[in-house]
């Protein structure tokens, strides 16, 4: 989009002179529309404990603007004032507020308030509303995780964490090959229908994936409302406890079997020992993705011996 098309020029007469003020538009109209549809700011208002009348700008408003900032042009909290001052005030929801109220101190307090809130419930509410609004099909979900590396140090290492539930940033298996850096684990679950994010989780830096899928699966069940979906994940799902949990809940899953599993060794030895004497037949299993839609289906192909 040309630079001229990304700005709105507003004029204001002062005596015989006119003052022209340029404000950026960019992607803000699109972001604003989706923020309104998802009712993000209202979600914050319902769950944050802060009393709005005691502060210059409500914490819910601060957090909503920070989300817009992350989506549009991410900046540090101390640069948020300058960023907001360049944007069209109406598109940021700042008609009744001044950008100068977006100080890093107020943003820090807003984030502290968010930390104390029931974020799991907030995420569930947002996901349910989003799936219903956009009719996202949840017959199949895909889960994966990565490690987020950090650098730097705390000024006061002995200071206690604000909560026992706070994620511990520490050393662990680095998926981005930076074992010398501390990290935390970030997991994301998306729908097969459009790869829409429906759930996320953050874990301690030394947490391994083979211990996270039970809680993730239970959260997805709460969002979907049943267990009639296929849970897809990598080989870290392939542990007896996790697969048994999904099976006992009446769910289905697809994963990759690692080579250290007894089933893999048995299968390989059978092929090596009897493969030439076995007849392998291809099969196709058709599963309809959307009920009553005969042109929408998943195909699963494989081989079985007789």
C-alpha cells in the first residue's frame, strides 16, 4: 500500500491558518474490526480486577492497544506512547484518552493485573467465541511446541517470583540450538480448518513435551465440548500414559511412533523375517470431516498384511 494511502490528513483552522496533522492508518482498520468482533477489550474488562475509575486509562484499554501494537508494528512498552501518537486515534479507541497515558509504568501494571487474572478461563472464552463466530471446524487439531530462548539477567536474583505458578525461565533442551541460553517452552494448538490457533500453553524451560499433552488434550476437550475430534502431535505424544489418557476419554489421536518403542521393533523384525512371505494390501479409510457434507472428507491410506 502506498505511503500516502496509509495516512489520514486532518486539518484544523486556527485563525487564518490551517494545521495539518498526519496519522498512520496502515492495517489498523482490519485489526480494529477483528478486535471488535472478538470482543477482546470487553473480555479484559470482565476478568481484570482493577477498578477503572482510579486510573487515567483502564487496564483493559491498555492491553487492547498493546495487542494492536504487536499485530501492527511491535515496539517496547516504553516506546508505546510515540507509536500511539502517530496512529489514528479513533482506530486505536483513543477518542476519549490521550496517548501520553500509555506510559511503560501503566502498561507494566496492566500486565501485572493480567498475570493475576484467570487467564485459562479467558483463553477458553475467547476460543469458544471465535470458533462459534467464524464457524471453525474442530474435528481435527494439531499441536506442537518450540523453545523460546532469552538472554540477560534479573537485577535481583533473590527476589521471589510473584506466584508459584509463574513459568520458570531456565536451561533445557533447546529446539533452536541455543543450549547456552535460558528458555521457556511455548506450545500451540491449531485447527485443521484454516490453522486457526485455539489454545496455547507456556511451560518451564526444562519441561519436556512428553509430559504436556494430557493437560493440553483436556483443555481442547473443554473448548470443543466433546472428545469426537482427532488430536495430532509428534512422537512426544507416543507415551503409554498420554495415549492411554486419550483412549480412556474416548478420543482419537495420530502420532509418530519412535524407534525405541517395542511395537516398532516387533514390526521391523516381522518385516525382516517374514516380509517376503506376507501379502500386503493397500487400504483407504475415508472419514467425513464435516457431517452431511459428502464432498468434504479426509483420506487415510496405509498397508496391512493378510
